[in-house]
């Protein structure tokens, strides 16, 4: 009886940890997309400034 309750508690904890890990990965992916977008915008802006300079 006690072992069953411990297993359920462990399963719930494991599930919560997996959910938290997935949430962290989603946030990291979002940040990576933002950084990539910022790099692209900066690069495109740099090309525009450079071509105007020429």
C-alpha cells in the first residue's frame, strides 16, 4: 500500500519535472529565435548602411 502511494508521488514529481523542463526548453527556443531575428536585422541594417556609404 505504501509503496503504491510512493510510486504515484514519484510519478507525479517526475511528470512535473518533465513539464518544467519542456517549458524551459520552449522559453530557450523562443530566446534563440529572438536573438537570430536580432542578428539578422542588425546584419541587414549593416548592409544597408554600408551600401549607402559606397
